[in-house]
C-alpha cells in the first residue's frame, strides 16, 4: 500500500492513497509512544495541536508519530479505526479509489473548551470533530451552567430588592 502526504481541502496536510484499497483492509497502524493521559496533558498543556489517540478506557494515549497522524477527520469518512491488542489500526470502511484522501471520524471526547470545528464538507457534517455523545454532554453542561447563572442573577436581584 502506498500512502502519501500532501495538502488537503479539509485541513492543512492530508494522507492520500496512490493505490486502490479494498473495503475492510487494514491500511496503516496509528503509531507513536504509548503514554499516560496525565503525561500527555502535561506535555501538551500549551499546545493547541495534538495527535493523541485514546486507548482502551482512555487512561493511556498514543502520542501520534507516523503517517497515520496526518489522516484528517471527516463526518462521512472512508476509514475507521479499531484497537487490536493495544494497537490501533486504520481500516477501510469501503472500497477506496487511488488518489482519494483517507479520513476517519475522530469522535473527540476529551478536549479543552475549544470547539474543534469541522470543515469536512460532507452533507451530514456535524460541524465539530467531537463525537455526538460528547456534543450532547457539552450541551447539557452549557445548559446547567446557564441555569446556574440565571439562579445567581435571581439571588442577586432579591438581595437588591431587600435593601
Ligand atoms: Zn464534518
């Protein structure tokens, strides 16, 4: 299999195949040192860009180093990732033609408060690289935060009314 890195419509650089790929084939391993989530948080505290891939229950991550870290996110991807005995593989979700950019759904779940906006251009684009579950969780958290703010305002209002 021959993969190349070149500029991408989706984001910066992307990973392309120069040969057709059959559905379900393993394409490339997501390689890099396996480090603890805490070590990664420490290492990338001030870095807006990371290539971390969560393993298992999320206590360990792969600190991406290799060709797979160039694969961009898409909400309508042609690849998926799967963990097999501690290794993460990128696999074809469908037949992929020579020259196509490889993409998978990042399904981000743990990040700072940035929005991780998606520009994949797919018809079903959810405008974010966070997973649907994470987006729901964030929406609930935002609702709770604004409800709390409203309560605080009410309390402040009462205080003023009493004086
Ligand atoms: Zn998208």
